[in-house]
C-alpha cells in the first residue's frame, strides 16, 4: 500500500467519523415526541409504552413509525392490549399520521371529533374496542381517508352523510355497533358488502333492506 492510498483511506475515515455525530443524533420531531408522551401519560404509563422513553429517539419506539424523509410520525398502531380510558386528544397532534390503529383494547369513550385535524390520515382502524357515542361527522373532512374500520364497538346514532362524499374511501366497516338510520347514498356506501353494516340496531337502505 503506498502513501497516497493510505492517505486517501485515512481522510475517508476522518470524513465518515466527523459525520457520525450527525447521523447518530435524534431524528424524532420534538412536537411528535411531546404528543406521544402525552398519549403515554393518558394511558397512565402502561407498560405497553415502556419503550417510549423521553431520552431516546421516538422514531425507534415500539408501535410507531417515522417517515424516512422528514422523520415525522406517520403510523401509530395500538392493538390487542388491555388498555382502558378513552382515545387521548393528543393523537390529533400528530399531523403527519397516515395510519392510526387502535384495535382489540378496552378503550371506551367517543371517537374524538378532532381526528379530522389529521389531514394525511389514510387508514383509520378503531375496531373491537368499547367506543361509544356517535361517529363524528368531521371524519368526512379527512379527504385522504381510504379505509375506515369502526366495527365491534358500541357506537350509536346515524352514519354521517359526508362519508358518501369521501373521495378516496375504498374500505368501510361499521358492523357490530348500535347504529341506526338510513345508509347515506353515494361514494362507496352502496358498493361495500352488506356485511360491513350488519349487526347494528336499525341501519337501513341499500345495501341493507329498505327503510320502513
Ligand atoms: C378487556 O377487559 C375484559 C375484562 O377485564 C377482559 O376479559 C378482556 O380480556 C380485556 N380485553 C383485552 C383486549 O385485553
Ligand atoms: C383489564 O384492565 C382493567 C382496568 O385496568 C382491569 O380491571 C381488568 O382486570 C383487566 N383485565 C384483564 C383480563 O387483564
Ligand atoms: C380541537 O382542535 C382545535 C384546533 O387545534 C382546538 O382548538 C380544540 O381545543 C380541540 N378540541 C378539543 C376538544 O380537544
């Protein structure tokens, strides 16, 4: 090995090492970290959130995912855990969220109307919990929404008319709730299988039997 190539290798090493403090630094956005810590607190620091430690990078935390490019939280998936209480308000303080999953828990209370602040939300799965109250009409403001799963809860009231106008919606399931009234007409409302509406109190109209 001659001196020139050794010099080249050494200077390469120096370059790599001088960059490493940057690549090792935290990627997590401080606002996202704050919102996640509020969520953890709302669930009384349940051990499910044990990896959510303030001193560590939130992009490495369990059940969340950061975007590769801007390192914002894009996914939060809480599932199959005996969590109680309601859906924390702080969930709507993750503006880049594309996927929100809370399924098979003992979470009760309403579907927060403030979820409509999540302008990038595509996939909203809140099935198999104990959610009550009505489906907030504001969900119909999330124009990016492709999938909405609210089945197996205790939701009451009617289906918001605006759901029929959601431009990207492809999947919908509200079965096994206590919903009532006419299924709004348009969009995918009549295209999904009738099982998406089954086992409710008194939903009616296509694809279910006519309203009386
Ligand atoms: C919810 O609570 C009930 C009663 O304590 C329990 O049987 C059930 O397993 C819990 N659900 C989950 C997902 O842990
Ligand atoms: C679920 O959590 C509730 C409230 O913390 C508790 O009372 C219940 O015993 C738990 N159930 C199970 C199966 O762990
Ligand atoms: C909903 O979001 C708006 C705008 O961020 C905020 O002003 C309001 O307090 C929130 N409402 C609740 C009930 O959290």
